[in-house]
């Protein structure tokens, strides 16, 4: 099917100490090298060192994408265990101290950190990204309405989430 939409999925995970489940602040390069080799290059360090990302190949079938992601999670988990680490799939780590997280040494991340400053330092968030390719981007067969919420908005929502337990918050309308 040549006119099918293709999609790829990226999932981010926290790297934690296998025993304490605390985020690891200085992930050894040997782990990243071994994980990259074991996953056929389908992993990448993320913005902060306690994070890793797995990257699926392009798919047209959700079942195939799910199977590949399952395989990548298992592969990264096995390699992590060999290095005294574990993988935690969570939006944010419940006990992570952002001041202790180290930025991954990468030129692209230097630019992002310079632009975001404190917001970048506090980016102890993991998520999933789905990238969709149009079969023919020049053919206007489908209209997409896209919107973006800045990291500042996400930060204000996440910071305010605990407040909602105690009292109503204006941020609850954004959920």
C-alpha cells in the first residue's frame, strides 16, 4: 500500500539504580554503547543523563510498532540490568531532584539548555512521541489542525497538579 501513512514512535524512559530506584545522575557511556549495539542503533541518550529514548522504525501497522517497542524496551532493560540499572517508564520520577540531573553532552542539547535555562534544568519528564509521514505531502487530501503547548505551560500544569488535591486550580481547565 504505497499511499499509506507511515508512523514512528519514540519512547523516553528514566534510568534508575536497580536497587534504590533513584535516578542515576551520571550514566556510564559503556551502558549507552552497549544498549545502542544491542538495539541496532535504535536508542539515543535524551536531554538529561537519567533519560534514554528508544526509536522505532517507520510502520504502517500498529501491531508491528507495538511488537518493536516491546522488543526495544526488553532489550534496553536487559542491558540496563547488566550495568546495575533499571528502566522506569513514567511521565516524571516521583523522587528525582532536578538540581542533581546532568545534561547530556551534545551540541544540540547545549543550544536547548541555553534557550530554556531553568526550564531545561527542571525537565525531568519522559514521554512518547509519534511522528506521522504523509503519503504525499503536496496533495491536500487531509487537513491537519495542529496546536502546541509550550514547555512553560506544561511546567505550570505539572507544578500545579499537587495543588489541585487540596484546592481547585485554574490549571484544571487545561487538563
